[in-house]
């Protein structure tokens, strides 16, 4: 299963990015392997930024987020180009969460600057309607991509500055969803439950932390795997965080 997924995503990213891979005569072939960022036992590898000790826990092999208070938990390491596989389910109607890519992990208010891959429960447009009482746009709930905290990017399927998915593919509360996220040189492509349906490009931040979001409702994660890809232009463009820029641990 893992081998099949690895083959699928590697072929996908090479095709999407139209790379020409030329190996140096004496250079070893690059090793592309998925690494588990959640071990199913504890929160090793993750650092709370601005939530609480009670917000994140591990129960029965699942990473559980209570949703309170609003904020994020970040990865220990920064990433530039990668493939992320993450499985999640909401436990409440209208639940809200997401994963941030290329984040600086310094909250702008309650949430940091970064590329958000949104995770909304299907009843969100009705539980949280517009000010006039009408439901929000239904496409809002299925994996929108957008820059948060001032990050700028160009959406493929615009809803303002956000990019909507071309199909509604997310499942409702209590059901597991799988996102495959390909992030390369400022472009993000998102597969929801087995099909690529959304994209955004030319992000003005292209290296940083991964952040899991706590935003008001209980959400579970059971798989967080990442394959690092070769570096791109982030360093050339100055898009990297110095140690002095990283949030201080309490």
C-alpha cells in the first residue's frame, strides 16, 4: 500500500512540475521516502505555539485536538518542497480546522502566516451562515487553499483570494478524509479522497513549518506522513526563517 502510494505521488509531482531529472555521473540517486510525522503514541516532533497542554493529546493511536483555544501546533522542522499525506475527521457539525504549509508559526493574532489547506465539516455553511442568515458558499467546505496572515498567492479557481476545489469531495463528521498535498516552489496542489481538485501558485513564502490548527471544534488525525523533495528556489529568494525568527518555546 505504501509502495503504491509512493509511486503515485512521485509520478504525480514529477508530471505536475514537468521536471527533467538529470543525475550527476558520480552522484547517488535521490532517496524519496515517506516519514511519519505522527507516531501514534505521543506528540514527539510537535511544538505547541499558542494553544494549551489540554488542546492536543493522543488517544487510541489518534491525534486528538479539542479545538480550544484557537491557535496552532507546529512541526519541529521546516520544509520547502514536499508531499504531505494527512488523514482527518471532524467530530462536530460545522467543525473548522486546517493544516498550514510554509508557516512562520508566529501568530498574526491567533493564527500564523502560511498557506492554509482548509478542513471544514460539511455542515459549516449552515452552522456558520452569512450575516443575513443565508448559507455560505457550499464550495467553501471542500479543501479551499489560501494565504493566511498576509501570505499572497494566485488561486486556480478563485473565490476572492482563495482557491476553491472543482469538486465537492470531503466527507461529513465522523468520516475519514485523506488529503494528498504536493507543495513545490510556491505551488500547492491538493488531492481530496483520491483525486486532485484544487491548486494555488506563486506563494510569496515557500519554506517554513507545518502547523495543525485548533479552531473551535474537535478534530482527529490518524496519519501524517511527509516525503521531502529536492530543494527549489526558496533559499535563492530569501524565503527561509532564521533561528531568531522562530517562535520561542515556553
